C-alpha cells in the first residue's frame, strides 16, 4: 500500500476556532488512538483485506519501535495492496486501532515509570512527557483553550507573524496547520519548562533560525517534532481540505525554527 492511499483513507476535522492575523484557525483534533483488543483488530484487518494476522502486526510494530520507525511510516506497509474499506467509519476505526496499538507498544518498550521522572532542564523533553502534556491541552475546555490561544497571540505575536509570512505562498490549510502547531508547541513547552524558561523571539531571531536550518540534526525538541509531523500527515488525510503532502517538509522546517527560537534565542 502506498502512502497516499493510506492518507486518503483517513480524514481529520477541526473544532474550535481562534482569530490569528485575520484568519479563522480551526483547532486540530488528531485521530483517536484506541486499541480495542486483538479480536477487534483481527476483524478489522480481515475486512480491509490485510494478509497479516493481528499477532504479525504486533511483531511488525515491535520491530518498528526498536528501529525508530514512526507509526505513520510503518502502518501503510501492512497492506500489499490498497486496503478495502466499506465506509469512512471503518477506515477511521481501523487506523485508530493501529495507531493505538503502536502507541501502547512504544510506551511499554520505553519502560517509563509513573509518575514521570524528574525533568532534566538540559535535556530534550521525552516523548512520554510530551504526549501526556498534549493530552492535557486537548482536554481543555473551550474557554480555557481560547484563553491560552489568546495569551499565545499576545505574548508570541512575532511567531504568528513569522509563520504566516513563511507559509503565505501555500494553501490556507497549510497556513492554518502551521499556526495551530506553533501554538501547540509553545503551550507544551511552557507547561513543561515554565514560562520563565521560554524566550519571546524577535522576528530576526526566527528568520535566522529558519535561514540556518540544518534539518533534524539541529532539532531542539525531537518529541515535539514527531508530534507535529504526525499531525501534518494526518491533516494530509483530510477528505474535505487535505494538506498537500509536498508542503509538509517546508512546514516542518518552519515549525522547527519556532521551537529552536523559543528554546535557544538569546
């Protein structure tokens, strides 16, 4: 199964909105990751004409986690041909279970203790802490989410302007995704590291971080990069307003500059 077919089988929807630079920006809601058990997965795999058993999928995911292969990279490879779905709900449930299973395996393999270990201020945020904090963000009420978004727009106005200017030559869906994910990165970083440990980068600092982009080698927070990449690929699967796949690497570079500037600007 090729990646484009995988993404066309999924779609994502927006909920709440905020005004940023005169645009209505929808709050992104990621595909639910819920593993319902081996029996349900077996049925879903059979219905989609996947030749692998649920047990074989588990083995594939264990290997992928050990090799550092991400969920959105390994899941399309489970089918030799394009999967067959009777309807969109069946497709969403299948991928929800697969993403949920991958997440469970990845979490178990990292063997993180609960509660989370003490945060190392000099080390990148761990995937477990980043994911748990993102879930807190997703769980905010409408009013709390809007207040947080307003505070970001007020305190980090240069970031919003920078993202908009860098993406304005792309489709509106790309601009919206960049604005939303830059806000989410700021919120997670502030929640974990504290407001006093984040910068308010100037436009010059943001432009410099982008101009001197060295790719993933210069990534300040790899766990947040994975979150953003996953969200972008899921947005590319939106049936109503899909994000162009060719735009994703460029948006990732813009978001990487934002994370670098937030954590390293002087």
